C-alpha cells in the first residue's frame, strides 16, 4: 500500500484551458478517435459512441490498482479541453468566490484541491447557462479559501454540464497524443511549470497530456477487473482513504517513470490534497447509464451516496463513533457507514440471506437482523454478525422462528436480544396472542439459551425498567405492568392511539432507548393525529410520539414531497432515524430527525434504502480533574484533511494510549514509518511516530512537547536525519500543526505538563474521524507500515539538487535545531539516535545525494557536522545506514527509491536495536 509520501507544501489541481478548435481524425491501436469542432470555447468534441479503450495494464510490475487491463466501452459522445486550465482562466471565475491563485497567467492552475476544481467546473457551467454536474449541501474552506470538503457531495452524470473527465475518457482522448519524450519532464523542465502548449503546435489536438502538470480526473480510485464495462465512471466512493486518480505525470517526473496506465503518484491522493504539479482539463457532457464498479469487482448502475459528513454527525452526537446500518433493498444486502472514518464509504455485505430490520448492538461491534418483514406472517430467522467489512462471524439463532431483533442490556449488565416468533399483522387479537416475545443472551459471539417473556409479539421494544412493551403493525399495542410488577410477570395488554374507542392504524413502533418510555410511530393520516397536529396529512407524512401511557406528546412533518417510513429511535440522544419515501413510493433517502428542534438531516441517498439503525457511543469528557472542550481537546485531525494529518493524529492517539509503556519513541519522515519495526525492538517498548509530509522540526516538536513531557518511561528518541528534506524549516510543521484545534489547545495549556492524562486516548478516538485503514495499519504494528519488496529502481531526483547552494541557510537552521534538541534531551538524560536511512545506491551515479537533493558535496559537509555533534553531546548518537550509497541494502530490501521494504526494515531495526542495547 502506497501512503502519502513527502510532497511540496501544497497539492494540486489544474483546470480547463481555452484554445482554438480544429478538426481531424487519428487512430490509436484498433480504435479510431474522431474529433469535431465544438461550440464550447477551448473544447474538442469527441465522437466516442460505439468505441472502447483499455484501462490499466497486465504488466506484472504495475501496482495492484493498475491491474488487470479492463475494457471501457462508450455509448455517448463528449467534449474535452485542448489544454489544462490555466491560472488566468481559473482566477477569472474563482476570484469572486474568494480564491485567487498567484501564478503566471498561461501556466496550468495548480496548488488547488479536487474540490476547488469541482467548484470551478460548476462555475463555468453556471456562467454559460448550464446545469451543474456536482451537488453538495455545504462547502468547507481553509484560511486561504481552498475547499477542503463538500458535504453531501455527489456527481450527477446525467447532467449536461462541465466536469472533470472520467479516467476512461482521459485515456481514450490522450492515447493518440501520447508522447512523453515531447513533454515537460524532469529531464528538460528545470523543475518548473511551463505555459500550456509551449512544446506543441496548433496541429496537436490535446496539449501536455504527458508531463508539465499531472491531471486530476473525475473518478474515485477503485480496482479494475478483466471485463468490459459500458460508460464507466469509476468506483462508487474512495474507500477508507477517500482516494482520487491523477494521470499523465508532471514536470518533476522522469520520462521513463511516466506511463499512460499510471493512476497516481508516490503519495496517496485525496480530494483535499494540493500540490504545485497536479492540474486538470475540463470535460463536458452527460453520461447516460453511468456504471460504477466497486472493489468487489461488481458493476452497478446505481450507488448509495453519503450526504452528511462525519463532522456534522459529530456535532450532533459529540463523537465520531457513530455507525449507520440499513438494508439496500435494490441489492438485498446489509449496508453500513462508519462515521469514525472521515472518508465516508458505504460498505455492502453481500450475502445469500435476506436482511431485514438490522439493529446495531449497544457496543457498536455487532449487527442483528432477521429474514422476515414486519407486518408479514411466516417463518423468519435471526442472525448476528460482526459489523465490519471483513464479513466475519455470522451466527444463527437456532429456533423455529424469530423476527425483529432488538438489543437490550439488562440491569445485571448482561446483553440480550429480544425477538418475537411472528411479526405479522397484529390487528386480529387471537393471531397476535398466538405469537410470543422472547429474549436470548448474546456474549462472546454466541447465543445463549432463549427464554420466553410473554405472549404477544411485542417487537417495538421493552423499557429499561421492564414496565412497558410496545408493538405496531397495524395497531399500536402496549403491554403495561401492573402496579409493583413488570411486563415479564403481571401485566395487562391494551391498544393505544384510538379515536372514540376505535383503534386507528399505526406502524413502525419504536420504544425510546432512554428512560422516558416514549414510543415513536407512524400512522395513516388518522383523525387522532390530524386533530393533534392541527393539519391534514397523508399516510406516514408525520412522525408521532406518545408518552408512557399512550398520550400524544409530539408530532413532526416529513420534508415536502416525502413521507416517512421505517422509523426508529437512535441509541443515544433525542433523535430518530427514518427513511424518506418520494411521491412514487421509492425510499430514496435516510434521514436523522432531531426531536429537540424538528431539524432533519439527510444522511444517505440511493435507489431504495430500508430499515435504518443508527448507533452512537457515549463519550468521556473528562480525564483526572479536567473537563475538556470536545471542540478542541484531542482534535488532531479534521475531516477533509489529507493523509499526513491523519497519520500523525492517529499516532498521537497511540502515544496517549501507550504513555506509560513507551521507552523508545521513533519520530521522523515516512522513512522512519516504513523502516523501523517497533514491535521487533527487544531493548524496550517502542512506538513509531514517523509519518509522511514531514520536516525535522515537526518530529522534534512532538518529541519535545509530548514525548519528553508525558512518556514517563522514555529512554530514547530515534529521529530520521533526512538531509534531502532539510530545504524546509517549518513549512510542514506549520502545515501540520497550524489551525488544528488539538495542537493549539495543548499548546495553550502548556502541553499538560505535570498533569495526569490517563485515558486521554479515549477522547482522541471520540473526536477524530480515523479511517479503518489507519486503525488497521498502525494499531497492531505500533505505527510501522510494512510493504513488500519492489526494488530501488530508477534514482528519482524530484527537485533541483542545486538548492543546497541557494538554501544553505535552511541547512544550517536544521543543524542548529537538531543540536538544540539533542542538548535538551541530554539534560533530561534521554538518549537521541539520529538515523540516516538508506536510499537508492544509484544516487552515486547522479549529482544528488538523495531523492530531493542536496548536492552530494553539501550532504557530506552536514553529515560530518552531525557526527561532530555526536562527539560533543554524550546522549546523542548517529546510525548511518546510507553511507553515501555504499550500503548493503539490496533490491529485495527496497520499496522504492528512498523507502525500505519489510526485509529492509527488519535489517535496519535489528541494527538499531543493537545500538540501543549498548546505550543501556
């Protein structure tokens, strides 16, 4: 897995550019590409109907997400810009929106996010009288005006509008113009952008498709499959990391590393990333019958789209630990969203089972469901499974029939599931009483022995004090305990919601999960509900609530044009969740209803969504004697930010979690992250806090202000000495820490020095939307990322190594910063080991010391200066595993030109461990 590597301070986007139209026909392989004139300024019209193109490759050395080759077929024509969008074109439309780029007018617009590009496309559509291809409910901007996130973001392929090209369109168009040797690459660019079309003449249909600026396309990143997909528009979402696709290489890539099939860069690309070498060109036109294909290899003409961000959900529940489970009725699958991940992805658990009425367990780890439907008599089975993407541990309740499972935690602390033997229409008394209500313990992934509670199918819930049970499947029935007893023993059954003694129709009854004993339900526009609401309404158009004795106490209207269905209480808070059905009866949305103020938040949209269950955890707001502001405390990562922020934030969480155990703190760049196996260090308990997007100052900032102050058993700090990154002083420190609430909050409280911060990691987890990828990759390895070997490959030089002459001051600054840190740690009797990680030995063939420079002679000078520090400062040591390229790390120990594979990391870790032992 490639994680976000060192990038320049910002990450990029390039937009549409306008040039004159021309006509012509040219061919690529067996595909004829016909180009026509276009009435849209700067665009060519592409005749693609009936044509197809190959995406990806079958090259065994290609990345997994670039294999296998897949055929994409077109049933439509479209337009595409001749050039990438220039800086002038971008500013012409976006300055009024508060975003203006400082760059030459004719170069590609860069240093903009994917969302900036989306907004630009929408602006051009509106300026020319078209509908927009992208919709959203709220835009979130940084202090510079760049868009970090579009909440409720959805691409509408059916719209005839400006947009980014799909990967299939980009490949179809650019193949015929592909000429890497004629593009701006590291061999000829002087590591800078050039004006669009500068290396081509007017006969070229599309300029700069290889080199100059890399280009964003419209698609989320997904996998390919050996098949043919018609009107392919990518993956339905970006998965746990929210990854996007970039194409074409840039001015800083060598020509031999630029391929047509490549889908990314050395770093993980997300919608909010910015850099100065990525851009895009616009496309135009509707895509009929668009097809998405997820990582399961299944193509679909529909998708389920999250409409609300993790941040909004957290603002309601004070925690990111929120999950939504529901039935995708079109596929028949159980689906869920985990809002603890900032990159929201809809996971569908494909199964041969029918999945109705899912309910998430009180701890959020499991989901119970049944194969029968409320209001329909007949046999049903109840199952429980882990609520995760691994589709693990499916367990069946072995009884004759069970329906509508509901979780309860008894006063004893035992977790049980309440179910009924039949969930059919309860209008007829005899049939209703012939069914019964049961409960069964569930612990350690297994069912216990079922126990009958009482006659009657009360599947709407049982109150926590055992005095009330409800159900609704035509009538709103209640079982009320006699005085001094419970519904389990002595109780009487009654029918609520009557008018002049006649019961009115009701359904979807759900008993509150708190102690209020309120019941939520829907009706059929009955007289009782109309009189209470003071308005006439139709079936399911209002949500109704009765109190513990059946009196109406609240009613809320559905949004205009919709009715409610499948209403349920949420586990915590005064909220309900329900589906919204449109005028045609299609359940197209799931909504959260705030019963405090009537506000309705749309969570998800799709073709047919049923039976939502929403779980949220309680959040601890205090540690020791402190009560924390959850808008700031522990918020080291904000939804929409890139991988460097998330990686460091999750490792901050690990630091707080292991604060009483860590003896060896490893900080530094992604070379530390890949190169030190924390769990294999025998000389002490180690934590790897290395991360991409780093400067040395950021590493030392963490070690000084957190490690030295809160790791009570800290003996050694290991820091990477990345001389090729010493062109930066605090560029990345500012980027990582500035405007991030958690770091500011800590600084304003003097980093909680001398305070007991036990269990603070619980708060960090509650207030940070960590992706499942971060948890899975870092959680067990204590921060190390293990990658299988590739090879050192080509010695990539991604910046002009002459910077060591023009930025010698930066080199001196970093040396002084390191010396100051080493002296402070020496005063505290904490060892410091500076590790020079091995890079491609072929850098000896170049004038560059490493991937980002500096000149080899400059590097030698500073390596000597660092060695001199080790001679002067007793607790400072240097472990040079690069040795100016004369090392013994072979190809099988390399991931790429400057990172180690698993085998390389194991060798370096063993040597580091040997040095650590000598320091004891």
